[in-house]
C-alpha cells in the first residue's frame, strides 16, 4: 500500500514541476526588470492581492459549498448534472463579476490595507499612487481566478484532470512575455524609484491577461467533456444551505489566513520602504523565498496528502482509528524523507539558490538578505509539513472546526512574532531585515502549531505502534545535516581555486552540492535504517539502468 501511495503521488506531482519551473523563470525576469527592493515590492503586493481577495471573498465558498455539490450532481442526476452545473456556473459567474467590480471601485481603500506607515509619508506619494494603480489593473484577476476554479472543477468531476493542471503554464508564458517586452522597452539598471504610466499598464495588464488566458484554455475542454453551458438562474431546492453551514469553519479558516497575509505584507513592505540606502529584504524577497520552500510541498506533500486522504477518510468512516493513525504517520515520514534534506539544502546553499533565481539585472544587489530570508523560512518547512498532514487527519473525520481553532493559534503566533520582531526588535535602520525576521516568525508559528496540535489529535487518534515520527525525523535531520555539511566542505575547498559568481556559477555550485549531499544523505539513512528514505532511494534507482 505504501508503494502504491508513492507511485500515485509521483504521477500527480509530474505536472507540477513544469509549472513551478516557469513560475521561477517569471520571478527571475521580474527581478531583472524591476529589482527586489521597494519597486519590486509594490508590484508584488498588487499582483498578490487579487488571488488573496478571491480566496477570502469567494474561494472558500466555491471550494467548500459549490464544488462538492457540483461533483455529486454530475454523478447522480439523470441529466449528468447539466442543469445543476449550469445553475452553479451562472451563480458563480455573477457573484464573481459583482465582487470584482466592487473591488475595482474600492481599489484605493484595498491598497490602503496593505500599506505600512512608511508609505504614508508625503514624500512617498508617487510610490503609493503606483500601488493603487497596479491594484486597480490587477483586481480583474479575481473574476478569472474564480471562473477558472469553477470550470476546472466541472472538468475534474468529469474526470478531465489534465487541462486544469496544464492551464497555469499558459498563464506563466503570457506573464513572462509581458516582462520580456518590458525589458525590451525600458532600460534595466536605471532602477528609478517609481513606475511610469506605460510601465504600470504593461506589467499590470500583462499579468491580468495571463490569468484570463489560463481560463480561456479550459473552455474548449469543457465543451469536449460533453457539457454545454447555458445561462440558468435559480438555486432553490439545491441543498446548498446545508452544505454552506458545514463549510463555515473552512471559510473562517481562510479568513484567518488572509488577516495574517495582510499583516505580513505590511511589515515586509516596511522593510523595503525604510530609509536605509543599502540592500533590503522586503516583500519580494519574502515572497520569492516562500515560493522556493513550497516547491517540495507542492511536488511531494500535496501529492502524498491527496493520495492518503481518501484512504484515511474511508477508514475513519469505518471507525478504524488505528489504521488512520498508521497511514497518517507513514505519509508524514514518507514526505519528510524528501522535505528534510530539501530544507537542509535551502539553509546550506541559500545564496546560490537565490542567485540562480533572482541574480539578474536589477536584482543582483539584494542577494545576501534574500538568502537570509530563505534560510529562516526553510526552518519552517518541516513543522509546516507535519502540521499539513495533521490537519488532513482531522479532515478525514469530517472535522473542520478543530483546524480552524488551530489555525487561529498559528495566525496569532505568526502575527505576534512578526510585529514584535519587526516593530520592536528592529530599529528604523534595521528594517531592511524585515523579510528575514518574518521568515523566523513563520517558522516559529508552525513549530508552535505542531506542539499544540499533537495532543489535540491524540484525543481522536490514539498513539499506536507504527505511528511515531519523532525518532525517524531526528535520524533524517542527522543524515541531512551531515550531507549538507559535506557539500559545504567540498564547495569551500573548491572555492580556493574556483570563483563562484553569477547564475552560471550558482548552477555549477548547486550541481556539485547535490552530487555530494544526496549520496551522503542516502548512505547515512541506510546505516540508520530510515526505511522511508531507503524506499525512495530504491524507487529511484530501480528506474536507472544501474538499478536493474
């Protein structure tokens, strides 16, 4: 069963890799075009707000209320759910249109929520105006994000999984294209403090067009799946009221996350808006580092959780809590077998990693603080992974109330640590370290979450043989630290004769580090008998000629 879960996760992870790769190419182009300080933060914040607002205002409702009903209707109704699906799509499109128009009209007020006090200074009027304009240009993304989810879930319910997985690639291609045009038109290296009107239109509309294309890619597949969309109003008698009440806790869960995001965004921008003329770690640095640490999460953690949750849900419904505990713990250990060395590598080789992603054009002067931000955030990926699976175990028992209160603990810890770290411990001159401090707050929040959640989870899932993760995790940490240390030593020796500089040097540096670290990690894991690591190594080597 464990091997089957790994194989299923590997299949689901395959399509994520290309999308992530293109996402990092987009980040690299942005770093070259607009830099990684305040100028980059202004656009990063504006381009993040639409997705955040969609999730807050409509995303939670769609995923917890509409989508489950949609899937059941397609499977159970005599017409294959055609009428019900059309009513849901029409309702969703109307809600999204109203929300989007309202948000565009309120763009200045929305932008104000994310502004730190540093940008309220009269000398920062131009930067504030840039943010408001970018927010206005990006907010139409709310409609396209929501419509994409609705249409994609109709396709998934009809067992057409590929289009929704590949469509984001089209978005990244369009966004990258707009940045390339930006680089061709506007000079790189001048790094002016504000944007011209033409720059605002090109970047803002280019990224919004990318989200629109992401939706348009799905439409031919919707028709090919057999669904014929017709405008159809009315939801009376659909049973959505009961489902909405069940989904309330999940919607509140989302709202708590968005409050955290607003606070973190304000504090991160405060770092790049500080008066210090040197390098700064603000929102661009924090967001880029977050994307990096979430690579193993998107490829490994989500895939394994998706494969394990149906099994756990079925066993929980039967009352087999022992098997639920064993599957949950096994999934955590399997994921940590990859996440732990990934986290160790991000800490040990943070500088070449950020150099490879953001060491171009205007982004070359901010790499050291970006690497520190990556280090502190990487410390949080292990507790984040454990907590992610613990919450899915609650979901297996159809408990959405407990995860909400646990998320309140995470949010409260994150916000308190972030505010104290940035506003109390850092003085005005040291605000350039805000991204680094925010990374530490994130890691602390999820460490606290794991410690709080474990005893709560034990009330529902008892401690049984085969459900431990403490000792295997300790062994993985020992093996990963030893592997990363060996890689650092080899690179230090080579640095006496080789000058690692620029993205090409970073590629060579990371390749050598991986060639040293991975065999050491695998070898020590074999000595320590870490079965999950050995299973992964066996699965990989079995695909190679040497393993046959």
